[in-house]
C-alpha cells in the first residue's frame, strides 16, 4: 500500500514537470488505477489516515494575551555593565537575527534604561509643561488620551548601539547582542506641537528640557525646532498601550534622533533659552575625538545597515541558495539604496528593499545568493536620500577617540567559512 | 429665484459638500490645567550652567566627605576612583591619549551638571533623599577630589556656577547640524 502511494507521488511529480510522455493517455490511466488501488487497499485493511498526533486531538483553548510558539526560543540579549548592582541600568538588545520584516514585536523591542523601569500608576502620573510659556500646564494621562491621534512608523536606535563592535577583537556573539539597540514600531499619539501651542511658547524659548519619572529622572535638552517639527507624544506602540519598559504611560518620540532623547515616562517639559547640559548630554552621549575634544548634540542617527541573516554565530547547512537579508535605516530620512557584497567590498550588488517609502523607519533588504562553499565575506552598505553613505569601519574608527561608544554606523562584516560557520570579522 | 431653481442650487451645494472631505468645526482641544508655581517648584529640578534654579543651602568638601562615605563610596570607591560604578575623579590630561579617563574632573564641562545629577538620580537606591545642603556638600567633595575647589570652599547657588571645570572648552556643538 505504501509503495503504491509512493509511486503515485512520483508519477504526478513527473507529469507536473512536463517530462516526455509518449502515451499520455495510458499513463494517466495507469496512474488512476494505482490511486484507486491504494485507496481500496487502505480501506480494506482499516489502516488509519495520515496525520500527526496534534491532528488527532482537540486543540488548546484561547489565551488572553498570546505567546510565541513553544519551539521558538526568542528573547532579548542583556547588556548590564553594572551587573547585579544595577540590573536595570544598561540595555536589553533586540534579537534582530531572529526577526524578519520591519516591525519589532513589542516583547522584544530593545530596552535602554538608566535606573530600571518604574512602576507608574497612570492615575497619579502628570505631565507638566512650563518654563518660557504663557500658561504653565498640567496634564493627566486621561487628558492626554483625549487629543486627536496620529499613527507613524519610526525606528528607535540607542546612540550606543554597535558599541560592542568596537572592542579590540571582534566578539563572536549573535548580531542582536552587538547591533540590537535598534527597533521599529508603529507609534500612536499626537504631535508635541499641540501641547506647546496650548501652553503658548514664548519667543525667548529656543530649547526644551524633557524629563522622565524614572528614578534617574533621565533628562535631555531638545531644540525647539525638532519639538515643533515631527516630535510626538506617544501613547500606543504597535496597537497596544506603551509597555512599562517603553515609557508607560507616556513617552516623547523624536523620529530619527538618539534613542534616549525620546524620553520615557515623560513627566516634565521645560521651555528654556538654551540647552541644560544634563549628565546624559555632557558626560555621556557625546562623541569623543582623537584630539581630546568631543562632539556634543549629535542628535541624528547616521545611515546604517546590518545583515541579520546569515549573521554571526549562525551556520549555513549546505552550499547553494541562501537569501541574504537585513535591516537598514537613516535618521536623516528615507533609505535610498542598500548594496550587498559577498567578497568583502570588492564588488557590490543592489538589494531589493521593502519599506523604503517611509522616512526614519526600518527598511528590510533582501539579496539572493548562491553560496559556492568557498569562504565569503558578507557586507551591506546603505545610502540615504540625502546621499549619506554608511562608512567603512576603518574610516569610522579613525575619526574618533579609542574609547568612544556612540554613533557607530560603520559597515558590519560577517565572514562565512568553508564549513558554513559565520564569524564576526573586522574588515 | 424660483422654488425649483432654489432646490437645484441646494442640490448642487450638497453635491459639492459631499465631494469635499469634511472639515472639522471643532477648535483644537485644550485639556491642560493651569498649574501654580508652588506645585511646580517640587518638580523643577533641572539646573543649567547659569545656575538658575539652584536652591538655598550650602556645603563644603570637608562636610561632603561624610555624605560621600555614607551614600557614594560603596559604588564609586574611596576618593572617587570608581568600581563598580563610574570613576568620579582623575584623568585630567588623559583625553587625547590612548587611554582616556573620563571623569567629572577630566571631562564634565559644567559644575552645575554635577549638582543636577546627584540631586535627581543619586544615590541609586534612594534618589531625591539628600537634602540640598548634602547635595552642595558632596558636589564640593567631588570637585575637591579633582583639584577644582579647595577643601573649605563653600558651594552654594552663587559660587557653584562660578566654578570653572578643566574641560569647559572641550566640546564642539554639532547643533545646528553641518550639512554636506
């Protein structure tokens, strides 16, 4: 019986391929005879129909809030520079090597926090707007939820993303553990401009200070120009209310700019005539140069891309077809082009893009590759609509001090060895 | 105008109205509540380089040592050498070398940032707990460790913003951005 069924499969496959068949009619007749013979035989023997165990039992009931398949081991990578002393100071990086598409699921959106995640009661939380305004105002969360909303897709990237790719030797860890301080979500809220206009910004105001209600009271200075342009008060992320790690109940969102300027747990906005020079815009998040000086207020995140599949610590099972895929983005606007090289940058080919119409959002790129089995060096290089091009690693490193950690947007290299293993390399 | 032509005009207006996206008549919402200065005072903790907003109170490094030993030393080490948390002192002159040490003394451009940050975020497990006198005193101590002020210099709302940090001129503002 089994043999007959097997023959049928082969015959049908052969027919579909359009192989030469001199007597097609008799061929079909013979096939039909085999099929009916198999059916009759199985009925006669009362053998069970084909089907896996889960097809033979009633399935699970509903859940209130979904979970991934139990076979999928997905989770963030932790970076905790102070260890158990301050487990919520540092980052939980998005597992970009396990994701595809453009949107980062909320449970694995990267987290960067300076003093952990506060447990905020939305009934007690307030947002204040004061300083150089005509009318200092206080907003309850319920009040913020009443403003007419907009929905936009934007990436967020910590400016310390990819600092782990600046160690003296290339770390052999998954792509997300180095480059996963990047995520992309659909944000819903309303323009910050609405609240600023309600408070009445005075002409002397040129900046604002945004401050969180975490125990670090993380604060950053924001130029008024950005606040009145595309800055958002965000309340929802990918359709649901913000999660605690992402700033519940309300966060600021500054598209394309250093992630920590999108202040989470937003409690206060003070209009000022200049920058406040907070700890996180002087001692940190400044870009040290080789001559001892440092760049300050480098807000925009540079044009960048990284191949997520295949990537560091993966192994190609066999030679032949492999899709090279990854993510690209630019804080300046739209990604215009992503090129892929499989020979360490000697030759480049243009990848297909998904999502390139959206400014300051992730773009997914894909490139079909036939792996010969020889060693290969995979790289990607993004160009944005302003003509900014992702720089080679050696050029980027030469530009900064040896201990700098911010705004590393240089080209990432994955070496494929002849056994298929993928290594992180500096090239 | 005859009744018939009035109906025709009305119908035409209706058609135009239907063809045009409906414009809202609602004014922009205003849900903010007025807030009194007294309520804001407790939240208004950011201190710019001018020192505007610094509270009353004062302290010296000699007084700050006690605050430091009680609240800071366990993480920042004796005399601010660091470990497990960031080093607070030393490194002056190291920024252009191959092993830069970035501390309050060697890197931070403004003394006001030190007061601001200690008051808003430290100690890590009990922020907003130090008195303003304690914050002035421990700020004075960290500045003293870096050789920026003397052990008995009184730090207060007037004197703290006057302290010139060694790396005051070490930063280049990238805003507004330089375009290619």
